[in-house]
C-alpha cells in the first residue's frame, strides 16, 4: 500500500519533467555558496484574551495575558552546479517569555511546565537536504509547508515544523506540481519532533499525531494572468482523506478598479480512527464534512470591499490540526473562529484601506464582521456565533529599519448558549512587531 502511495509521487514528478524548459533553474545555478541566503526574523508578540463570562476550560484563567520575543534564523544554500544540484537548508529558533504567569497562562504563546507555569524559554533546530533537477526540487527533513491540505501554522511565537519529503516541480510554464509524505509535525509550543498530539488509544493515552504519516499531492495552474486554479489531496492514515479545490478570477475594470472572485472547497472522508473523532466536543462522532466558501472583492483605488459566504455540511464540523493548524484555506477563517461548525452557514462583510494612495505608504487598515448560524448541536438547539475584527499594520519603507512592521489586531467573539461549548465569548487583543533581516 505504501508503494502505491509513493508511486503517486513518482507520477507527479514524471508529469512535471515531461516537458523541460529551455532554460531551467538548475542551468542558472551559481553554486552552493553563490545562491545562499541567511535570514533572521525577530518577533515580539503580546496577546490578551478577556473571557467576559469565564473561560470554557476552567483550568485556565478567564483573563489571559502573555508576551514574548522570538528569533527565527533560516539558512538556505544554493544548489551545486551540474545536471543534479545538491543543497542544504537549516533553521534555528527560540523564544523567551517576557510576561505571563500561571494565573494568566493559556494564550497559546508558550507551553507549560510540570507546575502548570508557562515555560520561560523554548527552542528547536532542524535541517533538510535538497536536490534539484531542472526545475524540480526534492527536499527531505524539517521544513515549513503551505499546502491547502497540509500547512504549518505561524500565528504564535514559533512556527510549526514538519518532517518529511516534499517534491515541487515547475517544469511547465504556469503549472506547479507538489507531492510529499510527512511523518512528524512539531506544534508551535512543542519542541519535540512529533508533538502535534493525536487521538487516544485503547488506554486513553494520546498518541503522536503523524506517527503513521500523511501523503499529500497538489497542482496549481495559471490559465491566464487573471485566472488560476488549484487542486490538492491528502491521506492522513487512521484519520481522513481530504480533497481541495480553488478557483480565482480577477476581472480588471480599468487601471483603478477590479473585481475578484475566489472559491475554495474541501471534502473530508473519515478513515479508521478518524471515524471516532468528536470535532467540537458535543458527542457527535466522525469527520465526514463538506466545506466551501465564495468571496467577491471590489477594489477601487485605496479601497477594497469584500463579501463572502461559507457553508459546512456533513456528519460533523470540519476537522484539522493533525495536518497543521493552518490547513483551512477558506474565506471565513479569521482571528478566532473559522465558522466551520456542523451545518454552519456564515456571511462576511470586509473593508480594507491602503493608505499609500493618501501619501502614507506601508500603512493599512482592515475591519470585518462574520455571522454564522444554522449550526447543528447535540440536542441544544441552533448554534450561532459572530466575530468582529479590526486590524492596523505599518511597514517601514526605507532606512536602516526597512521592513520593520507593527501590527495591532482586535477581535470581539460571541456565541449563543447552544454553541458555547465551542468557544467562550471573549475580547482578543494582539500586538505583533516583526523585523526581518537579510544577513546574506
């Protein structure tokens, strides 16, 4: 069975290499050191969650506040010259807690020690080897992944890190093929190689999330400059099989106006232990789910107005996490809620403002409101939820602090009594300062 899964990867590579480009990336290689890069990203993050009616998890305070600073150092070599290029990638990361004791823990910025106090520091390292033939790259080891069916999350101090093999092929202009197999996923607050967690075994002990591996495949194609499409699929053994599709079209109206349409859809089918999952803790088992969203955005000058509709259906809510906490590429996945409850229907209204038009390049604002209802619960009636977000960001445009960014995010989340088991009412405030520095 595993041979069949690896044959899928081989087929993807064969399809990508059937038409070699006249001038490939490997032909233009400047060597192992000639194309190398070394980057350091420093991040400060402050997070405050105020649960007005008490936290859902009584083990944590209803008022949570933590802050810390992290650094992520990434090295990427070039590829050696020749028909097949060889290279190495490496990463080292660490975070230090600045504020937040046991009474205020629970934001997700830091893991907790044996005394239930937030860890004062945490860190991890990793590396990967890579090979390139023409415009096809094979990488094995620790890496970041951004597939719609397997994506590493980077919303806290340190990112998730996946361990496995990923093949990316860009042999045909406009077409990108990806295929891979991953056997471990380190969560943002977990320093172990495979710490994402998993379903309980017969003794009630939680196993490792990807101990049996996940296979992924993806393809994206640019039909025109304004129309793109993508498909992806995954098989997380003992959990589920997941399928994804995306269509994105931009209609230019004139130099100052455009209309964009973005469709995203998922289909999840339970597999073995996945059929025993209780996705939201309401006693309903199974992970079979259909989820889709359609967003339309009208841009005019500095302004963008977006409306979106999203629907979830099936035996349970949309389930993810073992495949990465960013594996949800839909319109209404926002700061706190993803609006993916069982049978949920949700609407979004959003407004973006780019201040470059008004003489302040790098400054932007965003606000959005999402309302969800029609949620099926375990005998508690119709579930409902809503969330309002406000965000502002400024990026330095020049000088020694170029690319230094300041970001403030605020969310107000509410749910009715029938759906309060999913998340408690709360105010969520975050301040994020990032400074990316290119050393080499």
